[in-house]
C-alpha cells in the first residue's frame, strides 16, 4: 500500500525536486531517510521521491506518514 502511495507522490512531484515539492515539516521528517538512502541522487524530476519510494519499506514512520499525507492533497 505504501509503495502505491509513494508512487503516486512521485508522479505528482515529477516536475520538481524534493525540497521544492514538500513542506519544511515534510522535509524535516524525511531528511534522515534522504541522507541515509538517497543522498547520492541528483535532485529534480522527482528522482529523490522515486528513491524514497524504492526504499519505502525502510523509511521511518514519520517520513512514511508525511509522504502519505502529501499524496492525499
């Protein structure tokens, strides 16, 4: 289920970078996951969100929550 949610977030954010697509609170919640799993990913084109989606089973609960909430908007 979460993989589907993250894929939806990826599709809606495909035009921008992680920092541009998420609020400050959302970035804060996912920053540790980003640094752990996706730091080498070049921002833009939804690549960071795609990386986070790929690692969805390893993300912190806080990051999963904000990404799921972002998908609902």
